[in-house]
C-alpha cells in the first residue's frame, strides 16, 4: 500500500493531547505537538473474512519525530506513534459508505497500555508518557468514524546500544551497563509488560552518564507483575554471550571476557 493512501503527509501538523490523570501519578498536562519527521510506517492489513472471524480492524502504525509547540520549545523533542484504522483488504477504493460501515472502536494497542501502566507506577526506567489522544476519523478520511490514536513519549538522552560497541568496551564498563540495565529492567518487569524482540537496541544508553532506559513497547508482551529478575535477561539482550557462533559478528571484541565455569556464559 502507498504511504499517502494510509497516513496523510504529517510534517508540520500540530497534534493536541489532552490532560490525563493516571491513577496514583502526577497528571499529564494538555500539550500541543508539531510533527517534523516521519520515521516509519507499517500497515497491518486484514481481510474481510478475517475481520468477520474476530481478528479486529485493519490499521496502520506510523512513528514520527515531534517537538512541543510554541516559541522556545524547538529542543523539547519527543516521539509520536499514530495508530489509524484503514479499510479492509480490497475495499480501499470503495465508496465512502462502504468504508464508513467498517468503522470500529480502537484496538487495545499494547504500547499505550504499557506506557499507561509504567506511568501509573512512576517508572524512571523508561521514557515518560507525555500524552495521548484517542479520536475518530472525519468524513473525508480513510474510514469515516474509524479510530485514530496519537501517543507521544519522551525522547531521552542517549542512543540505542550497539552490540559491537558494547562488546568492544573493557569489562568494568560492560559491568556498569549491565548493572544499570538490571536495575532498569527489574522496574519494567514490575509494570506487567516486557519488550519483545529483545535486543540491545531496546536499551537506550547515555554514554556521558551511564544512565540506561528501556524502550521498545510497540510489541510488548503482558507478563505477571510478580515476574522476578533472572540472569537469562542478560543473554536475551546480548549483554552476556552464550554462543560462540555469534563471535563472527563482533570483530573488535574486548579480550577481557570472563567465563562462567558452570554455564559457559561469557561476561
């Protein structure tokens, strides 16, 4: 599907997120955001037959860079995700009444649910939820009356951790990152959500301070809030090596790896 047929050109658009009051946490104020760069879009098509069987409506999801509106806010940066219902397969060019008949309430997109849970628990281990809005598409849109969700979250200082960079560091620096990661992930686990497709890219590292944040909740999994930390999480996020076959992807590996005699893991 062509991008322009799914999400309109958004650069320069201003999006309002209303004041929300998560239970037990500080209210999130009303904010206006200006979108300035599209980062990605991924349609999730659904056939009429699959929809009829209960799979829910088709949608597309776009990620954008944005900033807080207003003079002097040029450096107050954030990310925005837009979830938008799209017509079922084969009906994109059908008349308005057909597309309107498909209008559906919003799916429970796990990213929003995860951010709300993290916010309610006062998480300091993840980017902050800065606002969200659940609305409906207007009469001239893809699915008139269909849902559209806007979600804004903090752009934290740092960059996604690169596997090659991490394994080129000396042991003492790797240990600091692991310790900070462990503290952050333990806090995330208590929220009842866990990033899936685990990789170092879900770890945002501030190289100046050593601070670690956990990201990547667009495909989060719901877990038991009593889930406890296990060292296997180091392996899942490639902060401990359990397989020599991956060494070929780490050409500048540090020479001070420590081997656990019981597991064979390298730290």
